[in-house]
C-alpha cells in the first residue's frame, strides 16, 4: 500500500510539473498579454456589513444601518504654571449596535507623549506622563485600574489594560446590552507638551505658558461600527482619527483675562466677557468687515474678559465628532461672517497673538470664500460658526475649529465637510479625507482666482510615480503607510479623480460627489460605499477603475506604437505597457483643406481641422496590449496625432504619445 501511494504521489508530481511547463518562463520586462481585473476585492469587514444589511451595492446606507453615539459632559481646568489640564467627564454611550459588549475601548491619544509607546514619523515636543487616568466608572461600577496582564488563551476578567498606551480596553463585569444607554465616568489629567523640538501635527500644544492649543486632549470612546466592531488601531502620530458623533457640553476653567475659543457655541458670554466686548460680539453678523471683539490693548481681567481670578467658559456643540479649543491671555479676538446658501450668515472668528497678525491679514477673506464655495460645491456649511485658532499647530482641523492662519485656511476649512460632516475612518482611509480635500482645494483655488480648475495633466502625472516600492496602495491602512504616507493620503486622490473626470467628465464627478455627501452626511461611509455610490450616479460599472487606483500602484503607460495609412483610412496602433487599462483618446490634427471632415460616432469636432476620437476602456478586456484605432475622416492628410491629449491617464513617458515623433 505504501509503495502504491508513493507511485501515485510521484505520478501527480510529474503531471503538475508538465502542466507548469506549459507556461513559458518570462524573458522580458513587458508581457504580450495582461489579465485585467474588473471587480474590487470584498474584504471580510465589508462582507460582514453586506450580510447584516447595513451597507449594500447601492452605496447608500443599508436598511439596517446604525452607528454608535457618544454624548460628553466635560469639566476641565487649565493650570498655566504646570501646563496641565485636569478634567472629569461623563460619556453617555448609546449602544445602537446589535451586539452586547463585554468591554469598551478608550482612545488615550495623549499617551503618544510618553517615552514607552510606539509612534510613526512624529516627534513630541516634550516627553510627558501622557494621559493619566485616575478613575473609571461604568454604569455605576468602579473599575479597578490595576493593569491586567493576561496570558495566552486566558479569558479577560473585569479590569483594564493599556492605560499607558494610546488604546486602552476596559473589561466589564456586566455587559452593555445592545440598544441600551450607559454612562461612563472618567477622571484624568495630562500635561500639554511644549518646546521647539516637536515635529508633526499635534505634537506641540503650547507656546511656553502663555498660549495653549489642546487637541485630542481627553479620553474618548473608540469607534465601534458594523465593519470591524472596535477600531483598535493605535495612535501613531501622522494618521488622524475616527470618532463617534454626539453632543459635547464642555466647561473650561482658565485664569481671568484669558480668552477661550473652541468647538461649540459659547453659552455664558455675559459671565466671561466685558460689556464692551459683548456689544462688539453681537455686531459680527452685521458686516463683511472684520469686527474687533477684543483688541491688542485690552489685557487682563476686567479688560479682555470679565473680572475674576478664574473664569469658566461654557461651550456646547451638537452632532460633532470631536472637540478642540485654545486659550491665551494675549489673544486678539476678531469676527466677520460668511453667507451660506440656504442658511444665511454664519460667524467666522479669529483668535491670534499680536506678533502673528500679519499671518491673519487675509485669513477671514480666504475662509469666507472657502465656506461659501464648498457650501455650493457639496452641501451647506453644517455648523453654526467657525473659528481660526493661533498656536503651534498651524494646520489642523476639528469641528467648528481650524488651527490655522491664512496659509492653510482653505484646506482646513474644507475639512468641515470631510471628516467633520462625513465621518470617514482617517486612521485607515486617509484618502477619503485628505485626498478629497486636496481635490476640492484645486477647485476652490481656481474659483477664487476666477479661472477654470486645471485638472488636465494630473492623472497622467501619476505615471511618473507609479511603481515606487515606498508607495502604499490607497486601501492600505494609512496608519501603516510609513514614508509614503504623505503621497498616499494627500496627493494621489486628485490624480485619481483627474482620470475619472477624463472618463465621465469633471462636472459629472462633482455632481456625483455632491449626492454622495448628502447620502452620508453625519454618517460613516466606507470606501466600498463611495465606490458603489459613484458607480450608480455615474451610470456605469467602474470597479476596474477603483481596483487599479485604490488597491494597486499600477499605471497605464500608453504610447502610439505605429501609424499606417491606406486610402482614406489611418490605423493608429495604441499600446498600453502598464497593468491599468484606460480608454483610448486621440486628438487628430489635419492639414488645412477644403474638404469637410467625415462624421464619426465616437468623435467630436474641436475645430475645422481637429477632432478628438474616443474608444471605451472595454477594448482592452480581452487582455491584448495593443489596439488598432481606425480613423476614417476622408481624404485630408493627418498632420499630428496625440494620445491622451488632456493628460488624464497615468503615463511615465509621454514623448511616445505623439506622432510623428517630436
């Protein structure tokens, strides 16, 4: 029996070897055929959501869609002498999921300032103790803060693990039932890092002891969703956040004379402002001119603010996914307005130190244009105000707040739509936030100058980048993108949308994204929701497009391989050396002549001597690398042919896109 088994195995091995030998060994960089994938991968997370009916192929929220909500009540005090925040908070957790929870996950971002945590390409300005949690209470039960150390295969017991990390887990004695509400109470303190050595956003949060710019400054409940349950990716620095929507009721105690700005509407202006500043505050919406609410000469209790050794500023924000603020004894406070379509006037505030006034000279004008332009582009500005806050982080965004001067005002304002309105998972899919932002910045910048947006050339440009081993695909977790994070998260998406506009038209792309914005406002879209929604709105299956742009780093690499003429017909052999397919677009220029050019169903006349001819991407579905594009416009002689004349398709070498060769 053993001998027979060995013979069978040997026979099978020979058979497999013979089959493998039918595929010739590769002998060149280029291949004569290519396999073109025409669907997008469906990972375990999106399959789970489809099975549950929370998402589907329409790209809209599914009939069973739900999302977690968290309502915060926070009291926090700032001690400028120790540069420390001390706070207590209550989180009302709405478990709208279908799951009972035996644990909750906390995000303790300020632990990135500790010496013993992993981080990416960010350097804290100062090493601190991080987020020091001194009390946790869940549903009336006190949690033992002694660190749990679990062995392999050991079931968790009630307690906590990870309090010194950026992600902590609280294991519960009694589960939080699906559909229930639970209150979580946390006491904590954290020092805000300062100094000259910080590298990266959010790594420096104060100027000495005179200006504080706290961000991600309080313990937050992690996101729990229908895709993965708890989002447990650690905070490494570069990648940003994925938070729950809810209400924030925040009371901030600072020394008298200190001005506080932040997310939310000030609830007690009469208690913290002088009569004079309160009067000016009330006039902000009356003019497009800037109103000085607190001037440079107004300093200290009774002048910059109401009298008192300490003052508590009470701010409330509804339906937001985070809360940020700033405070200083030296702030100049100004206000103006933006006119939001369908909404009316919304105040814009600026708080900044006098020595940086020049950086705010045009900030209000730029911000107003951004708010009004993006309101028309996507949806009306969703919040009741916006504040620009001075400080060491001059390019960061939170709901109703941008830590920015005029330099990044347009970009940071755009974030009020993504991710503050559409709550995308920036930790994993930064392109759905920063990438879309870069695209809309191109549109806004052109509008501010009164010129058409220039998207030509962007898609083609990717061909000069494609193939780098440092580039992570867009669908690779942004948190783990390494040195390629900047390109992956910020720069590639406008190139992708340039190519999409080259296929369906730029106006169609914008109109589809406008509807996507409406469908997912104050919800949490995934990449698959975006892909399938755009497919439906654009009226075609573009999974091949999404696959190559989002899941790979491939390019088209088109060229004109040959041109031959017989009679009135000219055959242009177009080659695509890359793995990504694209439509074939040829601009054909003719010698001047009296004969009219013959009509062609796949062409449009640009002028009396020039036509543009297009063949759809499906000419490549059989896997060939060459396509013969036949031109028949009559007897007129062709002077010049240009492949991809608008520069929309990724191509590293464009000199071979022109015939005759230049």
